[in-house]
């Protein structure tokens, strides 16, 4: 996809296809107060070609009274693509049910796309488009160092990426360091009592995972990136100075500023970090999937 595409309205949705809901599973504990569901979808697009780190588009029904044919949203694929029992491509996406508060009236309204998707049941059909976006690529160096940083449903592409590394890349001997941020432990997707898919990699010498939580979990405060990354600052900076280190970031756009503050603290100054990040970006070793 062209890098000039920056808004949802700019995405090409002309080539659409249908998908059938095969499963819908809540992957956050009931006690968390945050509902995230993993949807399993069979795509009625036999030649669908998806790469790691890409997203798919969902076109949910729009509001006719406002002249909206549909609401278009992007979702990261949460697992390796496979073939379902019907022989069709099968993917999984993670969807968080959200609502919005009107700043003037104070009324709370359900998010159109997220609630539409979270209410689906097996057998339902939806309209999709894509795939979109640049892939998170496995480095050519099999001894590369990977630093993966994600928040919320931004963990979805990393779940698929890590699974691909340890399942399909036979020569992989590099290190993987995963940082996952959330407001509380209950909101950590695929790393909670409900679903902990990363457990299978904990005994692998080359894999480490760290949780970055908000210091005020009951509030919508910032995630403690400075503390979590700072505790491992010396090791991280030594990795960032190596020519075979790659940083992949996925989550909300506000992460960029939060991570810049944390890494500037590790580097010792904003200027030093700005130079290092620019070098990583220019070399294709700092890749973001933000929404």
C-alpha cells in the first residue's frame, strides 16, 4: 500500500469479498470489564494472499439517516492464515468492544464497527476488503534481535509473528523480546488467565516477554513505558546499537510519543534518541503498525 495513505477514507475498498463467522470467543476475563473477542473467519476469497503484519478491512452497516453506506475499520490478523474445513482461507482477528462519550451531552454511544463485530455469531456473513499495510518481515539474518512492542489489540500481529518464527522458520536462532502494554493485567490479551498463548515460548531461551501496566489501572492513564523499558534500558540500548536489531511497534498512535519519551530517557537525551531512531527507520529496522 502506498505510504501516502493516512486516513481510513483513503483506503481502496472496491475489491470486496464475503466472510463467514466460524467462531467468536471472548479472550479477556469477565472480571476485566473490557470485552475483547477473537473472531474466526472463513474468507470467500480462495486466492486471498496475506502476509504477517498486514491488516484486513471490515465494512459494517452504516447509518442510512446520515447517508453512510458502511463503516470501514482495519483489524490486524491475530494468527497464521490457514485453510478451514471448507478449504477456504481462515483468519482470526481480535476486536475490542468500545463505546464513546459525547463531550457535550455526556451520553455514551456504542462504537458502530466494534459492537457489530462483537455481536456476530457463527454462521453470520460480513463484508471485507484488503489486505492492507506493510508486513512485519522476518529479517534475513537468522541471528537478528527482535524487539516487539504492542498495546491492546496491537498484540494480535505479534501473536501471529512469534508463532510463525518458532513454527515455520527452522533456522531462526535470534532473540525475541516482547513488551506488551495494558491498563491492567486483566486487559492483557493472550497473556491472561483466559488465554495465555505466549506461555509455550517461555521455555525458549531466545524468547522473553514483559508486561507494561498503568500505575493507575482503574483509570485510563498512560502505560508505564518509561518504567518498564527503563528497567531494561542498558540491555535495550546495547541491542539498539547493533546492526541486526529490528523494532516492530503495533497499537495506538499515541504510543509513538510515549515510546519516544521512554527511549529518550534510556538514550540520555532526546537528540541522541532522535538520531538513533532515524537511523533505524532509514534502514527498515523500525517498523510501526499504528491506528
